[in-house]
C-alpha cells in the first residue's frame, strides 16, 4: 500500500510539473512571437537615450503615454498621407488618429479584463475585444489573424505575464468629414 501511495504521489507530481512546463512553454512561445512580430515597436513608447530614440522599457507594451498630448497632425499632401509621432505610439492617416493600445494586464487600462477568446477574436476579426470598434492602422491585425489560435493564445499568455502598467491610452479620433 505504501508503494502504491508513493507511486501515485510521484505520478501526480510529474503531472503537475508537466502542466507547469507546458504553461512556461506557452509563455515562452508567446514572448518569442511578441518579439518576432515587433509588438514593442509600436506598443512601447520611445524615449530619448544617449544614442537617440530608444524603447522606454519601464513602460514596456503600455501603449501611447496618456500624458503625451499631441497637436493636430499635419494635413496629408501628395503621396504623404500618413505618419506617426516621435514616440512611435500615435499615428494619423485617412482613418483618423490611432494610438497604440496598452497591452499590459492592467485591469482598468490594459488587457487585464480580456479573456483569451476576446484576444483571439480581436486578432482574427480586427475588432477591439473581438466585437468592438475596428482596430485601426497601422496595427497589422490581418497578419496576426493568420496565426494559429494556439500562437495567439501564447501571445496573450505572455502579455498577461508582464507587469501591469496603468496607462489610459487616448481613444481613436475619427477623421473629420468635409462639409458639403
């Protein structure tokens, strides 16, 4: 009986370790995909460093800084119809003005209240939280939408493993429609 109990406990411990290893593998895979797909390029604001602009890692993946108020963008002229702010977190074009979202797990201002299903739907359908407003350019949701559900869930798991940063990103500004 003692041997059977020992074997059972060993099997349960192995199962638990295997489950933890899979969870670690999922987060690691998500981190790899986040880095490879350049999520931080737009969702981590830039700051001025000794060699010029560099990612502000203290604000990693927190989106456009709420305290960075921007003037109206310049008018589109000729072939120059879109552009971005020096922080690389705000963009303008025919779609209006879009701001990189807070991807940290902050419950109020980031993805903390989202479910994995909402994240997968957002990336597959191009809708905020999977059913809200359209996700605006330059977010390449169409490219993310080609990933497997497993990869998207891994990205979400990685994002959920990051430090939560309170940062209420401004809402998208729709383009002004010319009066007729």
